[in-house]
């Protein structure tokens, strides 16, 4: 089959790779019908995630059809249309029993496209299939569903829930890429007074407005002052960092009010300064996190009922074999206006295993 293979920082290719097969009785093999590219994949290509070994097929988000299952799989069977979660869960370890699947100790967590071959291919092996894939209702399209594999649960859990957004809050989202826009969308479930989006790209700020941000700010034009003015000098109740660079993290800590929350979602490849000389007295809570995807069933139900505008984030679509072009478009978002790109390949009837 074909897959998108990481060969080291700055080097990758859409090329022939071995077909996946059942390796454990809890595995499923899924034919990939829709897949997307994540900002984390770009971090991998930059060398920010050294755990990813050269030769790994990238990708951790997909929708597809189950073609084979191991003998211990009980919740899905061949022919089922499923969402592949970005997080794999063994279901037995301490963290899984607590619903903290991202920290799975039993061979799960974020492994697809990280520690094992991922979803940016024609077929993918999914370990622990009973807890790591979700059957899809026919009313949810591939484009809607694939965004529920990572960005929506990540924005909701690591940003909105960790940030403890409450009714009447002022919420600032720094970074209006796909994750940030998903945070703008899901923060509205808690009825904040206002949402402010901060970014460098005018197109992304306009997208944030369309999705519900009351105010937007160019990151180069002192957004801290805008937040100060909007809150009467108090500062934001919740600031969500959705970029992953030192400058934006430090900006978030300057905008949060005493007693407020900074929820970091961004993947950081470099150290960021924590100015405790200013923060120690302010009762500020700072959270980090890898998504657990415990909210995926809830978000799926909301998408099925039309409550989540997921497909509004899809700006480009490609056939699967144009993966390299799709990466160029996604990586060049400042010029292309890309938010999420979705790729779908031709359907196949069989897979050699």
C-alpha cells in the first residue's frame, strides 16, 4: 500500500509501505476513507518530536471501514464505518480506568503516527480497537467525523475543560488555527460573556469571527491592551494557548487575570519562560495536557444532531495520493488560507494481510 513516511526532520514522502495486519488479538485493520493533517505532524517534520523514528507512517486521525479484526475484538466487525481516535486506550491500566487515556501505561496513549505507523496511508492497524475506534452514525459525514478524531476533543478537553470556562467569562484564544477555532466553538457551550481570538493571519481571525468570537486581535498589535480594555483592567478569566511557541505562552500569562486559568494546548518544541516573579502572587492556574478523548462519544452525538460546525473548518480537500501537495498547502497556511485539509482515497475491496 501507500503511506506518508517520515524520514527525519525535513524529509518525508508518499511511498510504498508494507500492508498492515493483525498483530494482537485486540487489533483491527481499517481501510482509510478520510484522513487529515495535524499541526503536530508539522512539529514532527521539524524535528520537535524526537520519539518519532524515521520510517514511521505519520497521521493519527482518520475515518474508514473495518476490514479485519482480531479474535478478542467485540465492539466492531468488518464492514463497520468507524472514527479512529488519535488516542489508543488499553482499558486496563490505572490511567485508563480513570479515563485518562492519553497517559495509558498498557501500550496505548498517543501511539499512531508517533510510536507506530499511523493513519496517513491506505490502511492502518489500530491496537485496542474496542476502545480506540468509534462506530459512526450514517448522518455524520467523513469530513465532519474526521475532525472529531483529534482537534475537537483536544480543544474541548485540554482547552475549554482544563481552563474551566464558565458562564460570563472572558475567554481569550491565542492562535486561530484549527485547534484554536475548535476552542472558540466549544467554549460557547459554556456561555462565556465574550471570546477574543488572537492570531497573525487576517483570514484566520475572520474565521474566528464567523465561528463566534466577539472580538479579534492581530498578535502584532498589543492584544493585551484590548483584553485590558474589554475587561475594565481585570484581565481574561481563561486564556487558551493554541500555538506552541514561547512568545505566545508568555503572552497568555500576561493577559490572564489574578485567579484565572491559562490552558496550554500548543505543542512546544522549545523552552518557554515562566515568569514566576510576576505570577507567584496572582493565584493563576496553568494547565497542560495531552487529549484523553473521553469526550469523543459526547462530541459525536452533538455532531450527529448538528450542534458542532465541524466541517466549516475544512478549507481544502485532496485525493489520498496527493498527500505531499496537501502537506505543502497546510504548512503554508499563511499564504493558502488553509485551516484543515481532508484527504480521501479511492475505495478498495481487499487488503493483503
